[in-house]
């Protein structure tokens, strides 16, 4: 698994794992302990990089779009 740029702290320490009980993809940051769940059914093309790597992430406070290719985030 390649590390991604964390949407919260902007460090290259964001990675994913699949929760065995719920089968949801969970993301976590080794630097700031940020955690979010991915909604894989909402994958779409990113307007910034034009790749189909934009997905919804949901944390304890909000849900938003995040592109794993270019690390752009946007509100829903």
C-alpha cells in the first residue's frame, strides 16, 4: 500500500485497511491519527486530475470528496 497525503495534516502518512467485520475501507493517518471511512460506491472522476479516483470520505465531523490521485478535497 502506498502512502497518501493526509487530508487533515497534509503529511504523506495516510493509508487504508479493510475492516473485517464491516468490510468498509478505513483510512488512517500515522502522523495525526486522523481517521475516515470510504464510501467506495461513490467513486467518480476528479475535476482536477481527470482520473476516476475521487471518492467520499466520512469522519466524525463531516463527509467530503477526496481524490487519492491528486489529494484534492471538496465539500459535498
